[in-house]
C-alpha cells in the first residue's frame, strides 16, 4: 500500500489533487492511503513552499500547481 500525503490548506487545487491521486490509484489498481496535511508547520517540514504538494512513501514528488495525471500514475507505479 502506498502512503500518500496531499499537502495544502484545503483549497480547490488541493482537493482536486487529492481526487486525481485517488482516481489514478483506482485506475492502476494500486492500493493507497491518502492523508490530507493542512498544518502549515507540517507542510513546511517537508520543504514545500507552494501547494499543493504530494508526498508518496515519505518522498516529496510534487509541489505547486496541479500535477499531470500521467505524472501521478508514474509516481504511484514506482
């Protein structure tokens, strides 16, 4: 199971990013546990300056703006 954290204050882009992660995981058949991290101190702890951010299995893979679906698929597949 992949541990995915979506970092952001809960804005529309953050919610859309979470939905995209869930959709790609379902499409690929990859089990995921998605956690939304909204605490600014926790987000800063990952070195994220722009949101939304995505952390998969402890590794920051994306920060700032909406990710591309094909990038999410690649991150979940590795």
